[in-house]
């Protein structure tokens, strides 16, 4: 049994997330956490809302609320959205908690102690119309590198060039649109990432279990020259620039920058989890995060979209390594591309695309979980269309899994009084089934272990299809006319396949899996992937006769209602958005 710490990028507080956000961090982290638990590993899955920064202030102002009250409301909304999608977080925290305040201030203190923080006078854009300094992303203008209008102060999306707001040509406020902006001097604390570049490169060189996407982004930033970055901002909402309750002189009206404190919340949320669950001292939060407290046997896995890779491979490790303390660094990192909406972007303002709180009005969570996992944006961006969504749900879930479960359980209820039958002789169809499953089951487990989610979904579907092929060949309904005993073996193996399929379905479609396993009378403690290390053919034979003969089963209601063409057309019109 391994100890696996899982974190997914923190969803930002200014609104419930769209399906692309779900597919790019939270959902694959949940699928992986569920699979690893089923394999018997000790798993801790941590997530939280990211609550600081200018966007939170602006969203609260738009809602006519105090920022803290707005964050309270949106934290509850995002937790509920996750619960509705069956996210199996061990803890869902908040970056605004006292624990994160204390840890963030502690890290800043240690970094300064180790000469990795420096107070500098910097020039920033000040908007006279807004009466405030503007964070990088809230300054827009013409890119000095490629000439694209609409480049942000931190990066031009058109050419990928990292920028400083002062570099922009004809800058303006993205908050008000005002061009009445000027450059003013202000003091900030800078994290000297450039001093850590060689250590970070050496660490990344040795990293295993990272997809090419993650390493290529990290190397790109290193090759371009790692810049020192301000970790403070001129604003009120956030973590005060202080240590042990004493504000840093000259920084009374400043807070730590959101990108600095957000990943520290992974640690703070773990601390909050331990306190909320009264975790024993010998297995407390530090045993997951400090190598001098037992975390040397932890495998730390991070999930995120590609826009968060640089912060998790460079900035957060700079904080952890630079502290000089024995903090656990990420072992395996899974980065995702984007999910596009009919070739374009999801947009809250233009009401384009489906968001998590809307999706379940259209279809059950299992439908979305299956489609987004089977179409995960791993090697490239993945396009979403309702046509593809309906086709995959109808084919994979309704026709392959649902139809199999429905026809064999109903047949058992009708012909064998709803009890697992005895009798029958093992034959060629059964031998063929064993060969197939003995090859596919270890392959499926391997895909989960290597976090190849598209392949895991495809292999799961192939296993379900194998069951349908077996029933077609064994044909117990035909055998029943002349040899009830021979029909019995086909039904018995079919029912054991139903149980297996339900157990295998748990990571991706947990609701349907629960209905299947309840119908098969499988005790809760028997719903694990209790596969041994022995010969797979022998294991498969045991799996195919695992249900006690005479066990009462039932036929579940229809597991997956098909999505109709009319539904697709209606949804397309409803969520197409406007310019």
C-alpha cells in the first residue's frame, strides 16, 4: 500500500467553473483518487477555493457584496458543484483561512531569511479612473513583440511572450477601459527566482511521471530566463504582509500576491483537514508534507491546466526549496490542455458553454464524467460538442454497459428467480473470455497508474464490450430451450461480469456503479479492486465465479436514458452564447 497525496489546481472564487475547468484538474484528480483507493492505497485528495486577488474584489463589487461575504457564498457554491459531480475530496478548503495566513507569512519569513526575498522599488501602472494600481492581468494594450492588441500585462496570448505592464504600447485599464493610466513607483517584495534557476532545472531534469506538456512549459520559462517576481500587491483583500502579527513597515496597505499564497493553501488545507478530522498525532498533516515527519514515503501528484504549470513547476518549488525546510516536492504532475466549446472558448460574459451548476439540469453527472474523461484534453486541446457528447453517452453508456446489465439481470430474474444459478460446463466461450480479460485488466490498471485517462476509459469500454460479445456467443437464452444447466453457466458468468463491470466503473461513473453493485448485492467492503499479483488467468476465473451460487440479485432500473436529437438541438441553441 502506497501513500498518495493528490492536489488539483484551486478553482478561483469568482464564479462556478465551466466544464473545461472540471476536465482540466478536478475531475481527473478525482478519477485517479478513486482508482488508487480501489487498489488499496492510502489517498489524501486536497482541493480548495482560491479566494484572493483583484478578480475577487471586482466580482464582489459587481455583486454588491463585501469581499469576505462574497467568498463565503461562492465557496459554498463551488463546494456544492463539486459534490454534485461526486468529487471525492478528502477536504475542500479555503485560501482565506487563518492556517493559510500563518503558513504564507512563515514561508515569506524563511525566504527572506535565506536571502531569496528582496524589497525593490518597481514601476507599476496606476489607473486614475479606478483609483488603484492595476495587477498585470488588468492592464491591456498592444504587444511590443508581435503588435497584437489586447495583450495582457503579464503575457501576450497571441505570441506567448512574457511581458511587463510597462512594456505595453498604449496601455489601458481592463477594469474600466480607461486610458487615463500612468506609471508610478511602489515598493514590493520580490522572490529571487533567478537565483534558483539552476537548482530548479536540475530538479526538473530528474523528474519522472511528468507529461511532455509540463516539462516543455517549465523548460520554456527557464530557457527564456527565469525572472524575479513580486509577491506583494497594493490592495486590501488578501494575506497581510506580516510575520507573527507584526506588519512589515511600509507594507501596511499591501498583501501577498495571490499566486504566492494559493499553492501554499495545499499545505494549509491539509492542516485544516487534520484538525477537522482529529487525525492522530503520528499521522497528522506534517506526515504528508514534511520529509522529516514521515512524508518521505508519500507520492505527491498534482493536477492542473497548462496555464498553471509554470507556477507549480517553478514558483511553488522555489518557495518550498527556498525555505530551507524539508517540504515535500511534487513527484508526478499531470497537466492538461484546454477543452474548447465548438472550437472557441467558454465565456461567462457571453453565456457560451455549459458551467458546472447548469450541466446537471441537462444530464446526470455520470454522463459528463464519462464524456470528459474519455475525451480528456491530454495530448492536445479537446473540442466539446453536444453531438459528440450524445453519441458517446448513447454508445458507451446506454448501448454497451447499460444494455449488458439490463438484459442479463432481467433474464436472471425471469428465468432463475433472481438468483445466481449453479450448473453448466466450462467451454470455449469461457476460455476466450478469460484470455481477453486476463490481457485487459492489468492494462486498465496500468493506464490508471500512469494517469492516461483517455486510454483508461477506452479500455473500460472494451472490457464492457467483451461482456456483450461473450453473451452473444454463449447465448444462454438459446441454451435454455434445450439445456437449462448450460444456460445457467452463461447467466452466472454474465452476472459476475455485471459485478466486475460495476466495480471497474466506480472511478468514472460512480452513481451507475453504485446502482449496479447494489443490484448485485455486493457488500460495500467487497467493492475494491482486490486483484492479486498472481497469474491473471487464474484471477479472472475466480472473478467469473465470485458471486455465491443462490445469491439473490435484482434488475436495476434503466441506468442510462439516451440523449435524443431534439435535446441536442435545444441545448445548442441555449448555450451558443452571443457576441
